[in-house]
C-alpha cells in the first residue's frame, strides 16, 4: 500500500489522493451523532475548513475532499471513545450510501451487487479498495486502505467500511449475514466483544503485512437472486454512478485517481494498460484524459517513483540496489541515472542517506 503520511501531511489541505472528492453525508452523520453541543461540533470539525454552521446546511451529496473527512475521523478519535465507529455503525445502513445502495439492492444477484460495489465504491469513500477471489466454497472480499495510517485510525476506518459492506450485502441478500467470517488487520481492541453485535459473525485479528481486512462468505451466495431485484431500477442507479464517475474524471481528478492506484502498490508501478483496466477505461482514453490535464502517464509514474525513492532511501536497512528493485529498476545503473535526473546526485550522496551526526556532550 501507499507510503506513510504523518498526520500533519495527511490531514491538511489535500494533494493527490487526499484531494479526491467524497460526499459530505458521512461528515454530517458524525456531526449529528457526536457533535450535538457547540464545543464538540467545533472539535470534530477542527482543521477541516468547514464551520459547524456550514456543516449543518451542506447537502449530503455535495462533495468535500478526502483529507477533510479523514481529519474529522481523526478528531473523532481524539475527542471521543476509540470505539466511535461502532457507535455510528447502525446509521451506516444501505440507504446511507446513495445510488450505490440502490444499485446493490436492485442487482439481479449477489455477484452483480458485489461487482457494482467493487466498481463504484470509490465514489462514496475513495480511501479503500476491494479485491475479490473465490476459492472452492468460500468467496473472499479483501479491503485494503490506500493510505498507510496509524493503527487507531486504520481500525476506525476498517470498522466503518466493513459495517457498510455488511449492510450493503444484507440489502442484497434480504436477510442478516451470519454465515461469514472477518479477519481484521490489527490487534484486538479493548472493546473487541462489541464486534459480535456489530458484525454478527466470528472475528479474527491478524497482525503483520499486508494490512488488509478480509470478509469471507460462502461462494454459493454469489448466485442468490436479490429479493428486491429490479433491472430497470438497477440500470437507472448504475447510470447515475457512471455519470458521477465520468464527472470525476472530467474534472481533472483522473490524475489523482491514477496517483491513488500507484500509491496503493508496494512494488514496481503498474503499467498504463493495467491502470486503464482498473479505471475501466481503454488505454487510449486514459492517455487522452491525462493529456487534457496537460500531463502523461509517464510523467505521473516518474513523479511517484521520485517520491517513493526518497521515502525508501531513509530506510537504512535497504541497499540502493534493493530500493531500485522495489521501484522496478532491475538494472542498478538505470536506477542511478534516474536518481541523478531527479535529485542531481547519486543515491548515496542524497541527504537522506548520509550518516546521522552524533550529539557531543
């Protein structure tokens, strides 16, 4: 997943991934649940650039930037219980997710519902990605965060995403999702006993890398017809989602979406064909839209590799050759030439690589 962001970097005015839009609905929801008095409302919105008065009148579908929502999430942790995501969980029912919820409930079967979630989930919350696999009788839905977050915030965001996914799946199934299992990528919190009520399924805690949450359901569910299946309603909701997706790309945020995909990988950057596929575009369309933003795929990858190289260089456990290999440079000489172009010096001459000076007593 992406590189580490210090709180002051991540929760100030956005750039790249953190500038992506998301609806104000969730910001309003947290404010209503935890900001009933004026002092608490101000604390929840501190640093977001949104006043309590503005937050009360903002349309739920009006876009805010991802960094503003993440800042509010961080404020909720700082001013309230660490279990705040479970406290707000009951409000994250299907209808809280707009046209995405309508499309999922009206899908013909659970497979179509999950494919819709995988395709359009970023329109509601652009900080996570979904990857699905089927192995025999079990279907796994993996949820990975696109930014590397400290554990408490990772836990809160994972909780909100999984509770939302659970509600959306239940709207497609028409019944509680009990025959499932959750693997959560963090140590068990003090309030872990509350997961049984919130998720209605067994939970395991898995530490280490990658920090990906997994929801496992029976693969036989995929063919189950949704009780509220409605082809015309599904198509109307999907068309609304596609319009929103085109507007997102057309506003110039296609660059941020490409950066988001690059930041989500730990190894060599994916190629243009792979990125275009993930964005549900042809390579030609991706190239054209980036050109309209006066940039290119190569330029974005080059800037990403430059940032990543500087981050990795500070890890003194990695050799220069290993850093180059992680960035996709199998030939150390090629990495050295790219590095000199970026920074005007060799990797070992960069300030991040120089020995730390020792304080003299």
